[in-house]
């Protein structure tokens, strides 16, 4: 019986075959989808759809995708971002079907990941059996299981089994189940890595960082994102969603509040106050202050002094 799976490499060529596992992370294919299901078996309980490996280019980005399939990514090296969450070696990313998701690579340390996509009537039960259900998730597996998963992908993708006694279809699907078995999400293991529970943590850490560093003259959103450990674009969107204003606007508000306090209760001159709250350009500080408060800093100080008398 002919297998419903076919080998496929972007560009139409057959995948290369490597006989040493160490070569799996060293080859130069930036996109490699080895086995792809060429047929849809109607009513099947489980159906492996694709399996492959990607050596990400620095600018790689999977943008706001929704799929009818479940997908699991296994990060083997480098740094990536799954829905804004920083992931590295040992991290497993589960993307639920019909749920919006993104994945992109670090520019400075591009990641390498393998993946499987699948669908079928009994997949929900199968996923629950390994601790996954109803939402995109990120979690970690321990190093021995990383090595086991790595070895199974190597065997599926790079070892030629054409002369073996078993059918290719049965072998691939059996390997798929082995990958899932080693991907079990242990209860309470790295529970904080779930992306939904991480939102509050990210915002809390971002607010703390901003309050401590808002007075830096070269303050940038990217600095906050690096401190928190997520992508800056994702942090911008999450911050606006949770706080209601942009990070830039939030920083300006903190700076203006501090400026008002210093103008009221200190003897620092206006140029000194500008530098103290992160504006080395005195004129920029005056312009921002006047736009926000309706008075220049000197006018505000004068009015405050008159109220004290």
C-alpha cells in the first residue's frame, strides 16, 4: 500500500540525508518540511500532517496565523518568541487549532526548531493525556527528553528507511506518538510559563523597570522588553492592552508627575529638573511640560509659590 506521506523540501527538492545526529543543527537549510501528508483520511482519529525542521533566518517571522491544525514546536537552539514569550532550548510551544498565534526568531541568536502539525477526531483527548488543552502554551521539558525528542526528529527526517521491513506511514505515525510521549507537560512544572498567566508578570516587571529607569536620558522601550524577557513589539501591544496607554505615554506621565513634584517642593532650577527626569534637552522638556500642563515650568513654579503664601 502506498504511503499517504511524501517527502517535501521547499523548492521542490528531496531532503538531504545525514547519517550523524550532530549534523542536524549544522546544515544550512533555512526551511525544511520533510514529510507532508498528501491525502486527508476522512474521519481519522489522528492524522500527522507535517513534520519538519527550520533553521531560522534573523528576520524570520510567522505573523498572526490561524490554522485548522494543532502545532507543536520544539526549540533546539537559539532564541525565539512565541506570542511574545522568549523561548530557548528545551522549550515546547503548543499552538491550539483555530487560535491566533505568532512565532519569530531573535535577530542576534536565530533559533532552530522542529515541528509537527496534526489533526483528527481524537486529538483533543490525546492532548489532554499529555497535559495540553484549549489554549496556546509554552512549557519546558527536561534535558534528557530534549535529547530523546531530538533523536526522534533526526530519525524521521534524515535517516533513509526505504529498505526497512515496516511501512513508512506506520513508522512516521509511531514516531509522532513517541514525540508526544516525551512532550508531556507535568502538572505545576514551570506553571508560570503559560502565556496567559505570564501577562500579569510581564506587566508588573515592566512597570517596576520603568519606575526605576524612567529618568535615563536614552530610555527606550527595547530596554524594558530586554529586562522583562519578551519582544518589544509584543510588550508594546500587551502594555497598551493592560494599562490603557502606550509605554511612551506612561513614561511621559511619570516624568511630568516628578517634574511637578520637584517644581513645587525643591530649589532645583528648571534645567536641572529637566536632566533629572530624563530630558537633557531643556527646550524639549519645556515644550512637553507646557503641552501637558498648560503652563511653562517657570509659570507653574510661580503659581505654586503664590499658593503657598
